[in-house]
């Protein structure tokens, strides 16, 4: 089972600072796994479009292609939206569909409530929910409370993920800490740290058994505007899955705003 099954889609975006109507992003990922003879290398590419038709509403469309040496090729489509409902509430929602593969969901639903509090509305407690259905018998229910603080030139966020995997009603949890430094229109640099467990019932065994693996993830990403409406982004990341594999990842891409 891929660790992707237990990693909710987490996006830290402050819509209030966006100045564009459209943003188009294209990028690619290369991931080297060890032991490589067992897992091979993973490659993927994506194209993503954001559109802000109203000051309080932004939606996005994303298409991704994946290639894995031992697991074949796959496609993923995503539709999502951010909506400001009032001066104290905004939401994030997304719906994903993957084709028949062992590592992509058949469909996935994410929804997050974000409550803006404090004198400057820059403290944001949140509560999110995720449902994932795979192409086999597995499905996941995830709840994740969190809090984000938007400071002057930095953003810091913490989220705690509580996962229940079926069949077997297997529980696990993980924690995510994210620190971002920068300014929209100039550059952003993010450091993300995640630690916890992935757990599920291995139904592919003759006698299904519960599997629990500790996972540690670290990512350093950077987005840089080289012109007012044009920029580059990239990241380096590392994942250690105990009794599984180590993964070294690299991402590069370009974005255009108009």
C-alpha cells in the first residue's frame, strides 16, 4: 500500500493576497526510491489552472500523469475551490478521480472549514475532513483539526490527522508542521515536517494482517517571481517509511499569472 493513501491534500493559501484572475502552473516530479530494485523510480507531471472570477471565490482544475516502473502508468484529475463566506469564514473543497491503479484513489473528497479570528483576522483555526475510496476494497476516513497564523512575512501552520482505514477499522495518526517565509509577488519558501504512522489491513495476504509503519517526511519548497506575472517553483523532499522504503524527491515547474 502506498503512503499516498494516508496523505491528505494540504494546501496553505491566503486568497486575500491574490492579485491575479488566472494562474497557470506546469511542473514535474522525479522520485528515487531505495531499495530501487524493488520499487524503482517514480515520475509524474501536472498542469494546473486557477481562476478567480470573483474576489471571494477561486477554483482550480488539475490534471496529472504518473509513471511507476513496477506499478504502471496512471492519470488523476482534480477540481477544487476556495470560497470566502464572511469576514470570519472561508472553505476549501476538492474532488479527485484516479484511473484504475494500485496507488491512486478511485475518488477522493476533501473539505476544510477555516475560521478567521483575532483583531487582524490572521489566526485561523481549521477543521478538515477527507474521504478516500480506492479501486480495491480499501477506503479511508480522515479528520484533521489545525491552526494557522499569518504574520508579517511569514506563515506557520500545524495540523493533526486522525485516520480510520477500512476494512478492519484500523486507526492511525500523524502531525504536520509548516513554516513559510516570504511575500506574494516576490518569493515564498516553505519547510514542511510530518511524522506519524500509516496503518491498514493487508487484504492481499492469505490471512489478512494489520500493517503499521512509522513515516517521517520533510520538504523544502521555493516559489520565486522572476517577473511581475511569471515565476518558477521547485522543491526537495525526503520520506522514510519504516520497514518499507526511503524516497528522495525533486520537483520543478513554472507559473504564469494573467
